[in-house]
């Protein structure tokens, strides 16, 4: 029986394989689909978070690249929850701007930055799997967009702040539950499931089918990769257990402080109104058996 292809998770590929120039086309394809324009990577830039140590297993993986326009693109993958994630990506963008402008250079040398976060945790409320944000300046009374005057090549030109200020993309991988139709959806499906359809035409995924095959790795690389997956599963189990313990502790504290009595009274009233157990549970947080005893 023919062995079915198994593809490497994108976070591992970014950490190990996509740093090789011969594999830039995979990352270029992903960025092209996401940004809506062709992206060519000229070089990878050094970043202090490009760690491959054991301590980095559960944390972020990022890659910093310069495209053919001289713009900087940060691709960051986060496997576990981080409470101050937005503050951190803001810091990361600010650091990238200052890292890549030499002392004494003029401000117009500052390059635009794209910050792309691939998130495998619930960052908050929202129904979409892809969010895009940027600084823009709109007239409070007129609604027009501000244009600023700048000097380029001894000529005065008008620019929108959007041409200078960073852009942020947040990809909430776990929220994707669609049938992949567009190239972007095919990419998100791969990020979530590790599956690539055999007839894909999405830029970068056809290349990924050739270069990111699990069985093409050496035995040592496969072992390290399997350990990586195992570590992520263990970490997620630990976090889930902590959440469960927190909820249980919260219920106990609630009983001690009298909060439970309030929930019980509300549940009793809802039950007398004929509402079903599931609805009452959502409204009060009580367990089904607690509701049934009322």
C-alpha cells in the first residue's frame, strides 16, 4: 500500500526549513496570498526571538524578512495563550523599526512593516478567522483621510499614513471552519490541519507539497519534530487543566461569598418560567445536576 504524504506543521517549517533560501518560495506564496500582491523575499533578517532551544517549544516562532520593496515582514506563530499579546506585537514592530535604521539616517529611511500573527489560541471575541488593522487618520467632521507631504528624490509627494504605518494581520487558526475554496482558505486549512490538497493551485502550497513532506526529513529531524508536537500537546493539556481548576476554585469561592445563592435564585426563577436546563446553565453557570435539583 502506498504511503500517504504527511506534511510538516508550518510552525516547525518556519523554525527550520523555510529559513533556507531554496525554500523561500513557500513563504513567498503564503505572503502573496495574504497581502494580495506578489511578494519576493530578498533576505531574512536576524531576530533575537529566532530561538530553537527547548525553552522555546511552547512559545513563539517568528521569521523576519525583507521583501523586494525593502519593507520588513514579521511572521509570528503563537501556540499558547499570552495575555498581553497585542502589546507584545506592538513592541516587536517598534523594535524592528529601530533595529533596521542606522544611527544618523534620516527618518524617511524607515521602512513599512507588516506584522503577521498566526495564533493557535483564543485571543478574544470575534467571529472571523482573519483580522487586519492599521493606523489611519480620518477627519472627525469631514470624514476625509489625511495625506501628508514628504520629500522623495528631491520632489514633494503626497502619501497616506497607511503607506508608512505598520499593518497587522491576526490569523485565528482555530476559528476556521469553512470548506477551503480560495487560496487564502487553503492556506488557513493547512495551518490548522496540516493537510494540503493534491490539486492545489494556491501560491506556495504546491511548493510546500514537495518540500514539507514529513518522510523527507532525516530520522533525527523526524524525532525532533515528533517531540515538538508532543510538547505542544502536553502544554495545552496543562493549560486546559489549569482553566478547569480555576473554574472549580471560582465555584467554591462563590459559595463561600454567597454568589452561588444568587445564581441558584436566578436559576430557580428561570426554571419556573419553563426554560430548559441548557439555557439556564448558560445564564447562570450552574451545572445541569444543580439545576435539576431546584
